[in-house]
């Protein structure tokens, strides 16, 4: 004959398994939305990290910076992970923010 505590533990486990199985599809739909670049706030020039790296959302205005080279922009930088054609995308230098594809900063590194 089984003990009452074993039956209660088994019932508790089965309840948790059923609840987990019901929640899993909902979580699979909702959680991936958290990482979309379109949902990230746009980086502004007054951000402290942006100031430190001389970020501008228009690369043509960076010509006064000695590190700037013609044709350099976020869209063709190794650190930019946005999709081709997107106006904004994430950058490894500015976690949690999206940068303008036509922008530039002193951390620019040409894609290989």
C-alpha cells in the first residue's frame, strides 16, 4: 500500500506538469518578441556612451572627426546586427538601443 505523502507528491508533480505544458506554447509566442530591434529605443546623441564614441545618426556630419572615412556608416560596420534595408538596428556598442543604419561612431569597424 502506498503512503499518503507519496500520493500527494505525485499529484503535485502531475499538476505542475500539466500547467507547464499549457503555458509553454504561450511563452514560446510571447518571449521572442522581447528581442526585436524595432522595439528597442533609438540611440540619441545626448546618451553618455554616444557622446563618448562621437555617435551621430548621419555619417555625413562626422567628416570633422579624424577617425571618419568616407563611406563609413553603421550599416556596413561589424558591430551592427540589423538587417539590410532596415532604418534602425542593434549595435554591440550600444546594448538595449538601436542605431540609425546611416549613422557613425568612432567604434566603427568595417565588415569583412
